[in-house]
C-alpha cells in the first residue's frame, strides 16, 4: 500500500558523548524517555509513531503543517529541558510504501538524510514539505539553500524552522552534551573568559583533564 504524508526522524544530538560520559545505562534511560515524550507529542498533531531506532524516533504525520509544528515542539519542549541532550529533527513530504507498521521508499530515505544533516537544536525540512504546508503561523522558516545527498540525483532545497517565540538557547555541557539551565548547574568554570556549565562534578573533572 502506498500512502502520502510527512516522514520525520528525531534523535538526540551528541548521544555518543552522553554514553561516554555517563555510561550505557544512563544513556539508554534518556533515549527511552526521549522516545516516549516524542510519542506523547505526536498525538497532538495527528501523527503516529512508526518505530524507534536506539536514540531516534521515526514518525508519520499526514499534514505537513502539523509535522513542522511537531518538529519545532520536539526541539523546544524536549531539547530545551535541563539535563537532557539537545535534539535534532529532519523531515520530507511524499509517498512511501507501507508494509505492516513500517514505511519504505525514497521519501523515507531522504527524510533520514535530512535528519542527519541537522545539527543540535535544528528542525530541517525539504522544499516539498515547505510548499505543501502553506502558510505557517508562529513558526519562522529560513532558506538553507540547496544540498546534495548521496544517491539522490537532484539537489534538494532545505529549510530550517523554529518557533517565532523562541528564547535564547541554554548552554550545553561540553563533555556530555546535555542542555544545562545555569540556575540548576551542578558545577561551572571559566576558561579564557568563557564560562561553562556542567551537569555534574564528574563532567567538570573530565573537562579539566
């Protein structure tokens, strides 16, 4: 069966650094929590969870406007939480082949590539998604130019999206890559005039060493 919709991938940026700093158990707990929180947000936007892949979630949202809104919420609500890794999101609108509870095809593959292109705190979408979504309210979109992807014949225009009411980003622990609220930081230090905040004394010690 072929269906049309927006296919989205969201994952934790810096998951490897998190695992190295805090171990497999803590990293796995945060990955599970992330997947559960994404699934809870999907319901508000008519989306559904397709599958989880380690620290990543693949979602299907029929309406691209709702998909963009969901992506922004994932970054703002989850990715700005104290003690949680930053999040990145990528999506593409198009058709894909459904087999059971999963989808396959070029649309899904491109959505995954777009997610890989995103950096911490970014929501990236293809031009196809942007055009299909129409007018967006309370969401700012910016043209990121054309990008080439492996095994994709034509260059793809990419846009970034963010909330129109976004605040300044919270600092990130330079060791484990967790987002840190300075008021709740376990430790901090200043090096060459630049201040760093940490989730724990352990990360501060690792930074010093």
